[in-house]
């Protein structure tokens, strides 16, 4: 089984998810400042 590749893909997915969360927080902060 190619376990290392699976773990690597999972780590990449988590990094992308956390990036999206960070972007989402930044976006909502910008929106609340505009109002």
C-alpha cells in the first residue's frame, strides 16, 4: 500500500482547508469594516 502518498495528500488537503478558513476570516473582517 502507498501509505505515504495518502498521508501527504491528507496533509495537503488540510493545509488548503486551513488556508480557506484564513481567507474566509480575512474576508469577513473586511466586510465588517466596510459596513
